[in-house]
C-alpha cells in the first residue's frame, strides 16, 4: 500500500469513528431530552390535566369512574371487624396489630405523570393491606442496591446475625434455661438454610416455623387438618404459596441486615425523594420488637392479615406507582435499580402471574383480560389496587373496589383512551 493510500485509510477510519462518536452523543442527548421532558410532581403539589388534554374521552372516562364508584366493596368498612370475619377464623388468627376504619371508594388516574381524575378521598390515610408487600419488596431492593444484600440468589442464612426478640422481662440466669439458645434463629433448620432472598421475594420458600406467635401452617390452612403439623416440606423454589408469616420472615430478615427500621429506610431512600406526604405509617405487631444494636426496633408486617402493615393515602400510592412506571427513576435520580425491578417483574416459574411480591403480572392476560399483557398490579385486600402500564405511562389507583369488578373497570379506562394517544406512546 502506498503512503497516499495509507493516509486515505487513516482519514477514513478517523471519519467513521468521529461519526460514530457524534451519533452516540446525539442519541444520549435525545434520551436526556425525553427524560427531562417527563413530568414528575413535586412534593406537596401535583399538576393536573383535563382528560381531553391527556388523551382521554372525557365522557367514557366518567363512565369508567362511575363503574368504579358503583362497585364499592361489600366488606365492612370496619377493618377490624372484616379481619375477624375472615382471617380471624383461622387457627391462632387473633389480631395482634392495629386497624383503621376505611373511607369511601377512592380512585386516581395518572397519565404521563399528570393527575387526570380523582374521586373519593385521595388524601385519606387507610390500611393498604397486601400492597404493603410491594413496599417491602422495594425496601429489600434498596438493601440489595446498597450492598447490604450481596446476592439475591444466596441463602439468607449466611447473612443472619443472632436475633434477640424483646418480650416481657425475664431473668437470664434462670437455672432451667441454663445452656439454652436465647436467640431466635429464623433459618436454623436444615430446610430453612436452603432458602434464598429470591425464594422469599417470590413466596416459593416453604419456610417452616412460627413467627410472632403465628405458625406458617395457620395462615390459610389446609382443610385437611392432619397435614398442619406433619406435611412434607417442598424444596425451595418448587412451589408457590401466598403466606403472610413468610412475608414477615422476609421483613425481619431485611431488618436484620439493614440494622435500621424498614419504615426509616423506605422514607429516606424512596418516599421522601418522590415527594410523598408525611402522613403514611408502616406498623408491625404489639409483639414484633427486636433488639438491634442496643435499641428496640419494631419489625413491620407485610400486610393487614393480623393488623398492621402500611397505612397510606391514595395519592402517595399513586406516586409510588409512578416511580415503578418510570423504571425506578425520579427526575434525574435512580432510586430503585433497573436491575432489581427487572427481576421483580420477571414471572415466577411455578406461578407465571407473580413476580416479586406483590408484583402481580398480566402474563397471557390471565389476571386482567381486558388490558395489555405488559402491565403490573400491586394488590391488597379491600381491594386495594395500584395498576401500572409503563408503555402508556399510566397509573391507576383504586381502593375499596370489589375484586370481581377490577377487570371491567380497567377495561373501561382503556376504552376511554384515544387511539391517537395509544399510538403516540
């Protein structure tokens, strides 16, 4: 090759690399512009748009809201009475946490970050029951993102310090207890040592034991009472079971590695940064206190099965839903890693419509046939619902609606969205 040819070759290489570099910079600028163009509500304020401005048919959206209002839950508004009539009938089903009488059927529709519709009592603080599990999952995600949990696929047993449970005062030098283990071992059995964080998050652990006075077999017990104390254990990851005792195990395990109250972590790392109000509270049980680094800390519950859980407003639930809809990012800050959310939204092998708790997935549109498959629902008793469509940048909150009417309601909301708006997204 001549010297001139070599020069031309080098010039062409430089030109291509320069062009590629400019293309990368341009793509980054476009992405940054799109991200910055997204609206995020500030704390204490939330801009609204009329349905027609947000791409809805106002009349059809009103009809969807009317359907929701007419579908208010028939269960008692007194949540303590409701618990006594349902879970209170289980063995050892007595309440051990606080309750609150709920308000009226309430809902919110958020599109592209803007409030499009609200009804009922959106600022009222009520129990959110098992939507609490979704807040717990995100708190565990914070533990993972911060390095407190190194590997979600590793056995939880390996990262557990001895747990000192606070109870009524008793002397530590009683002769009949000499030599006994004074600490609580969450994962002390051969079966429990195999359980990973991922198993607990997916409700596939089959954890065995008793926590806060509630044996795992007493939650939604088998009708065959002979199996309660003698059934064979299933290998972690091979079977799915919705079980609040095991959810509370995850909450205590997360507290043990974070060494801080979970509500404190959630407030500082998630809810304060997204502008949530100061009115929410996350409760545990009257007997769920442990000693962490010399201070008593309440281990919170994952729902209202025996009382407690997250007490929060619909508006704060909607902010939380918008955070997940935006891929864990709020303005310029990545609050929850995309890596963790991707895992949370991956179907569980033995339960395809469930990711991490309580990420209900619409796999094959089996959960809600009337809406797209790539949607997520946080669900709790009541029914409490936070519905997320990331592709449409849509968040819907509905509280105290009959579970059997949710699909009809969501279908009506989708029917009110203009086709042009859908195509634009």
